[in-house]
């Protein structure tokens, strides 16, 4: 077993222990009671916002991939990929995007990996931008938040320029190398080409940026509807802070299944920082996560069924492709 695979399993085990410990601290009976007391109209509103979130994910994926991906298929791919990322362990579900794109008629493993990498980078940058906004609003200084956002945008531009120069130097050194260096260089160059294709059109680049930021707005609305349905008297600003904390927690590598544990840790730490009682925040975090899991399961299965129905000859071909991809990645890790 390689060192990377050892690290993956150790981090996964740490994530499992974190999730179990936090669930015990939140008291499972209190979590399920809180989730069960949610009013149906609020749950229906949260489901509607989740559908809007899925549509935004599909629209961004369509802009990232281009005309090879049909609009209806982009939403199906996004929902099925989200379900896989939610239920499969050790972040293997993220790789399901590759066979799902192929099932939707977008060939090329390297291209799928490039789209996946770009989407993850955009998600991280977006949650950091919203963290700046949430911090400024919570601190009572919108002007400081605006200045911090400008500085953040300047840092991104400078970082992109530095990375481009470093990549050219790396290409000169590694172009005659074999093994993982050559494969890594090919992937980096492919990712750069995909990014260059996106930013070649200012309208497409602006659309990708706007949709990436809008995804977190939709996540905040889902959370607001769920918290309201459960009768918790937390302000919209507090929930924005909590959603940003949950997003940062989900990005941590300490993860076993569906960001359970790390997401609740980030959510609770953020809410506790603005005065919400930690145990109440923790129970609400798990309850919202359970409802979101249910929503994503319904939409993800519907998306997978849509893609399967569009395959000539076999209705289960996409599912077999996902399984083959996960098994291959597991052996390679």
C-alpha cells in the first residue's frame, strides 16, 4: 500500500471518528427529533431551493464543458455526481463525474478531470469570497468587506499569473520525463487549456463566476428554509456565517462519507463564534445534513435514471461505468 493510500485511509478514519464523536455530542435522539419536527411547507420550500441549486450546478457545468453537453443532460450529470459525492466514501464519489460525462456524450478522461479540478477550485474560491462577505457583515463593516473582496480578486489575478509562469518552467523541465511527472504535466496543461477556453469568452467567464457565487446563495436558502421549518430563531446573517463555515469544513481532507463530521464541525464553529449555543448548532447541522441527503438522493437517482434512459441498448450502463471508474481509482490510489 502506497503512502498516499495510507494517508487517505488514515484521514478517512479520522473523519469517521470525528463524525461519530460529534453525533454523540449532539445526541442522536435530539438530532432525529429536530429533523422530524420540521413543518412540511418548509420542507417543500427547501426542496424547491435544492432543485434551484441543482439547476445552477447544471448550468455551470454546461458553461465549463461547452456545447458537447446538452442543457438537460448537464443537470442530470450534476445531480447524479452530487449524489455520488454524498454517499460514496473517501471522496471517491467526486470521480463519478468522469463516467457520467462520458454517458452524456462528453468523451475524454483528461477532459473530465480538468472540468472536475476547475469546478473544485471555483468552489473553494467562491466560499472564500463569501467568507469575506460574511465576516464583514458580521463585524458590522460592509466597506471593509468590499475592500477585502477587491484585495482577494487582485490576489487571485496575481496568483494566476505566477502559476502560468511556473507551469511554463515546469513544462520545460518535465516534458522529457516519464511516469507520474509526465502524466501530471499532461493533466496540468489540459486543465490550463480548459480554463483558457472558458476565459476566452468574457461572457462565459462572467457566467461561470456568477454561477459559482450563486451556488452558495442557493445553499444558504436551502439551509434557511430547513432551519425555519424546524422552528429555530436564527437570523439570516447567522445562517450565512454557518453555511460558509460548513463549506470550509467540507473542504477539509478529514472526511469519510458525504462530509459528515467535517461539515458539522465547520458549521458549529462558525455559529458558536457569533454566539449560538454549540450543542444546538451541532444538532441543527446534523438535521439539515440529513434532509439535504434525502433531497440529493431523490434528485441524484432521477438524474442517473435520465442518463440511463438515454443510453442506446442498456439502461444500466451509466451505473456500471461509475462502478468501473471507482474501482480503478481505488486501485490506483
